[in-house]
């Protein structure tokens, strides 16, 4: 057939992204940080239900300006088999690659107003702190980088308590009072997650480490790895 029948998608594959007037081309999914990616695209493959409509084949323009080359047909078939949109498929593959060796845990508060997801090991290393507030609220937690945590809903239903240095942000649900996660003083760039607030099915084991929060400065200084636990 003649050159006139070559599609825009084929041209993008051959020559790279093509400008369309003043409109900025969409960014590839890989340029987004884990915190920026929405939970909407998680998707979970499953068997086709009886009577369910056949998933539509993604349109060429849904691929944005990605130059898929000879992988284009393979990508489209992957999306169709998994019943995913291109965005959902990209998130699935990016998460699998970026969080290799980790599992996605989900959890929340008691009333369900707060929901979150967090990427961490299936074998959790949990701190049991004996500082004044942790003893009173039984604050056992494991630490993750901020980029491994995503609040799915309930941001407007959170309130925060601080005291002393005011560096630790003790966030809890306004409705049921449960603290399912917070920002530790030792790791202001990460989150402390309560393993008791995770949904069942993703935790294989828990190792509990006592932490002497009554002498916080000395304990943090003497601990070899606690500050690095919030580094991606």
C-alpha cells in the first residue's frame, strides 16, 4: 500500500514523538514518581466473568508518544489478556520492576475512613518503642521510605498530635482514633506503619526489636540502620 496509509502511531514508532501544534506531548509513565502515580491504575488480573464484555483493544493514541516499535502488538495483547488499560498496565509493570522483592500491603484505621497502601518486605522488622507516647498507645511500627507509601483516602479525616520537639507527626483518624501510620522523629522522610493495621494475607513474619525511646538521642545514635530505613 502507499505511504499515505501509514498511521500516526507507525510514524511515532519510526521517527519518535511527533509535535502536534502547541500541545505538549503526554509524559511516559516511567517519568512519574511512585508517589505521583494514582492508585486507580493498580488493576488486578482475573478470570473473565460469564457474560462480561470483551475488553476493548487500546486505541493507538492511548499509547501516547511511546515508541513501542516491534513490541507494540505484544503490548496490546498483554493489556487485553490482563483486562487493563495502557495506564494500568504501565503501573503494574513499573511497580513490579521498581519494588522488586517487596509486596504491596494495604491497610487502614478501624472505621475505614483512612486507607493506604505500602510497599515493604513480607517479613517485617518492627520497632517496639518504650518512649512516653509509644507505651501509652502501644505504637509498634515498621519504617518505609516516603515514596513507598500512598494514602488512598481519608486525608481530610486525619488529625495530628505533636509534643516536645514536634518533629514526630502522630497522625490518627478523627472518627475512630486509630493511628495506622505516622511520621517518626527518627525518619522524617518516611513513615512508621502499624503492622496491626494491615489487611490479612501479605505478612509472612514479624521480627520485633525493642527500642529505648526513653533515651531517644542515645538510642538513635547507637542504632546502625534505623535512619537508612526511610531511604529508597
